[in-house]
C-alpha cells in the first residue's frame, strides 16, 4: 500500500547533480520498474572498518617481507588493474604486487598469502541483515534482480557458494567483464542479461566508482544508499556530491 504521509524526500530530477528538495508524498520507489540492480560492497554488505584493512595488509606484508605502507600503496594504485582482471587471478595478482615491491616470496608463502587474502575477502561477503529479506520481497513483487560489482577475482570465485547467489538473476563482475564503473558496458550487460529496458531499472549503490552517474547515463533511475556507515566507506572514486535520490536503509525500497 502506498503511503500518503508527506515526508522530506528528493524528487527524481533530469539532472541528478541539481538538488531540488521539496515535500512530496512518499510512494513505492520501484513503481514503474521491472528490475532492481544492486551494487555489492557497501550496499548489500556493511562497510568494512578501516582497522580490518590495516590488519589484513600488515599480515600480507609480513609474508612478503615488505612494509605495510608500501603494500597498501601498491594495492591502492593497482585497484583499476585488479578490478578489471588485468593482473589475473588472486595468486597471479599477489605475485605481481610482490614483484613490484621487489619481493620474491616462496611458493609456500604465496600459498599462505592467497589463503589469507581469500579469507579476508570472504569476511567482506557478509550481508547486511536486511539485504536478503528485501531482495526476496522485491522478487515476490515480480521484480527481476541484478548485481553490478566492481570487484577482484575473489568474489566471482566464491559466488556459487554465497547465499545471495540464488536471489540474483544476473550478476555482473567487473573483473570478469574487463571494465569497471562507470563504464556503460557494465550497466548495459546487466540489463541485457535481465532482458529489461534500462529505463525500467532502479539502480541502488553507495556511489563508489561514480556508479550512480554511470547507471543514470544509460537510462536507469539511480538511488544512493547512504546509511550510518556511509561516511566511513573508503570506496574508490565515491560520489560524495550526489544530489539525486537517496535512502538510508535498503528497507526503504519497499515503501
């Protein structure tokens, strides 16, 4: 049932960077949509605390015999390559990073680094408590569900084992596609696999990789998820300037 209680929400705008807030009745955000497409990290999952990244980087650096600050820089600088699969799988990527830092880890140390990296990444796959219930309700309303994630090879490798996999009709991973957000090829790929018109898609993300601008550019309606942990998110090229639709919880998609 649609709510007729007036609340302060942003009206969808032709230009998402031109803010225009006014009192309008809240209606179901997915009205007129045939699909909802989600980002993964920081959207369906909670934001990872900075301390976890620091600890993980320090453990890997110790295995390689390099400084944690140097490895952190190498990880940051190589993100565009890693997110598009340019460095290969996890083992190939770690070997390439170690080489760039002048290290030559033994095969045993590389094996251990891969195990630690996979374990760390899989800890990031934990969903927000409301994520699956919201997705299931959206599916029950007849909506198709897609996913577009800027990610490294660990996510698609683990995907078949994740509880989320059966609830997503079309997952698109940047490292598999060889492109990262806001490249329109990613957004077109998910709509093609869902067999839906981009204009009938609601895209939900935390703004990393300028995904909101990218999804809007292909015709989708975009909404920023900016929950209590949003300001702590270290997403790459995040759209802090987004002035279009925004929500503070995934549950708001069910209004």
